[in-house]
C-alpha cells in the first residue's frame, strides 16, 4: 500500500475510533470517569492549537495559555452579562483570535527572531496572570461579573443550545460536545494542512528564505497561523470554563504554559495525533500518580508518592532525552524500518529462485 492509501486508512481509523469512543463511553463507564475524560478532550483541543502553531508553523509560542485563559474569561464574563451562551461562545473564540492577530502583527511584521518571539509570548502570559490576579476587590467588575482576582469566577452558567437559554448542556452533553469538538478540530486541521495554505505554511517552516523568493509573504502566513491557533485555544478555554463552572488566574500560569509544550514534545512535533496522545497520556499519568498517593506513613513507598510531581518530571525528562522526536514520529520511523527490512528479506528470498 502506498503512502496515500496509508493516509486514508489512518484517517478512517481515527474517525471510527473517535466516533465509537464518543458514543459508547457514557454508556459503559460511570459519570465521574466521563467527567475526567471530558477535560482530557478539552485539553487535547488546546494541544492541537500549539501543534498547528509550533509543529507546522515553526512558531515556538510560550503563551498558548494566554489565549486559553482569555477564552475562558471572555466566556465567563459574557455569560454573566448576557445569560445566553451563543454570543459568549463566539466572543471566547473571537477575542483570543483578535489578541493573537494584534500580538502576531507586531512580532512578525517587526521581524522579531524566534528566540525573542518565545520571550514575548511568555512575558504576555505573565502580564495577564499578574493583572487578573490583582483584581480581587469589588471595584473590579464588568457589569454584574466580578473578576474575583486570585479567587477566580465561580458559578459560571453552562452552555445552552443556540438560541434556547433553557436547554442547558449537562455533564454528559459536555462530553459529547468536547469529543465532537476534538474530532472536528483534528479533521479541520487535516483539511487545512492539505490545502495550499497548509503546504506553504510547512514550506515556510522548512525554509523561510526560499518561500519568500518564490513570492510568498512569510509574515502573513505566520500571522494567519498564529491567529488560528489563538482561536482554537480560546475555544478550548470556553469548554474548560464550562467543564468546571469556574475559572481562576492559574489558567494563565507558567505551569499551564509548560504543560502544553510538553504535550507536543512528548507526542511529536509535526503531527496532529501525537499531541493528542501526549496530552491524554500525561494527564492520565498525572491523575494516576495523584490518586495513588498514600495518605500517610514513613516507609519509602509513601515518600516516593509524596513527590509525585517530581516523579512525573523525571519521567518526562527521560522521555524527551530518549525519544527526542516524540512518540508518534519515533513509532512511525520504527514501522518504516521494519517494513524496509521485510522488503529486503523478501527480495533476498526471491533472488535464488530467479537465478534458477
């Protein structure tokens, strides 16, 4: 089977597995597990936003959590002011996209180098974190929505079906919505990458100077890529605010920014399925380590699990050092190597018969 056939087969497999997972999971597992899986799906959408910007656009962004947090806060504030979720959902996508477009315009058209671009996006994240964290007083409000400072905004009204305020989406409905959003984001990005825009974007990542000589404007393509990634992160933030009915400044924190980058590194840059696997796998591992911490005791096992974040950090560092290309590209290279070895063996097995 050629590469095109394998690609079509892979897309069909993802579609079948994704739809089966979405339909069967709520019928087979308990509600608390469905709730955990919902946040995995939401964070996977966030991981795809950076996978597009960094993995295919070549733009290392340390501020993806800024767009994520803007989406969450935009939805929360708009919901308290409007009460019906159609416009707040659109604002949660449009405002991070507009902020990304404005920030990206000054960075890309200002010819900022890659290193300083990472510093700027990280600085923006810290500014947003400190700014929102300092809004604890009653004077900090937008309409009836109090920002809450470090206490966050609790009791965020849930999403409803468009135009019908009474038809709210429950916890099971959030799982369906989040999983459908992840599938739509994955296949939408596949279509985008297969288009001329996507091919030019990857070409700019590989050799920006050559793409410019061919008549393309790398700044415009980078700006468009950065804006799309910001919109996706904002959409994920809206879903996250609905999942927990709460949002706080920690959503802008450095830990959140670092996590998103680690998901892409572990899963594999230059792929879409890789960051999804990396995101879900690391979140599951983090939850498993936290759930298995003993409540007390002085034995060595208790001391180990008392430092679960340290264990997770060691695992991640070891993983990155041993599998620098990421999980999915490494497995793909291994599969291609095995196929080449098999072809060589088959060829050697045919040579004596041909000689006879």
